[in-house]
C-alpha cells in the first residue's frame, strides 16, 4: 500500500515509516501538521493516511474532514495517544476508517493495516466496545431513520459483524464466499443507513437488530 504519515513528532514518524518499509509498504509522504497532510493527500492520492489527532496549525480531525470530503477513496486511520471519547467519535464522524492508540504493538499495527487493505475498519476490540457502549446509551448521534427489513441471511451476517468477525471468517462460518459476504454487507449498510462497518455494529447493538448482541 501507498501510505502517508502525518505526525508532528519526527522520531515517532520516522520509526513508523521504517516499520512500514520493512513490511513492504511504500511510504510516499511525511507530514508534520494538518495543512501539510491535506496538500499531500491531494497531490499523492495515497491508499492510506496514518493521522495523529493533535497536530499544529490544523488538527488531524479537521484534516480528516477535508480529505474525506475531497478524496473519499483514501482510508484515513487515526494513530494517536488520545483516549478521549470525544476525539474517537469526532474522528469517526469526520470520516476516519480506524482509530488506533500509539501504545499498540508492532504486530497489531501490521494486522490492522492488512485489514484496511481488505476494506475493514482499523479498530481494536477495546475501542469497538467503547463505541458500541456509547451507541447503546443512545449517543453520540440523534435518532436515525427506521431500518428497512433485513433478510434472515443479512441478520446472520450482521450478527457476526457485531461479534467482530472479518469477512473471510464470516464466509467460513456461514458457508458462503467472501464476495457474497461483501454483497450482503453492502445491502445491510444501505438498509440501515450506515456509513461504516463500525457504525453498523454499533447500531445493531443499540437497536437490538441481532439476537443476543
């Protein structure tokens, strides 16, 4: 994958860049603030941006909003020290496809990036649990439109998404191909008016759309 790193701490940024190079990814750009990463995103159109939340001039959250609006095909993953729930939910709302803490281990980051390449969200189980708990309490968003009726198969897929399974694992559990899983997920996203896999799982928990969620 072609990756841009945005972080105002040069030592951390260079260390992550070295890891990515060792894993076979191409680091095509480095940015130290939000304004720089917006420019690099427009010029380089990378596959992924690893973005810090706190940066000079323009924050990572604002940079994410701008990039997601102009280049929605770029997967933006927050890589931050911030465990603030407000930062987490603002990042998801801005269009981030993942939220990772800097204290994760190298093999965890590599696994998450492999998932991003497959179109999956880069969110740890602990972070996903926080998101689901927040949605189960009725926030941070207001009420959403009632969902269209899901088929029995779509309910099965949604239940496994909520359990944290990846597309390949869902396919194996249900005896269907990974492409069929993706087809069902697209239909479920459309019916539930959700924008991401994470929002889908959170809404399933909040509204009781799957059994024993």
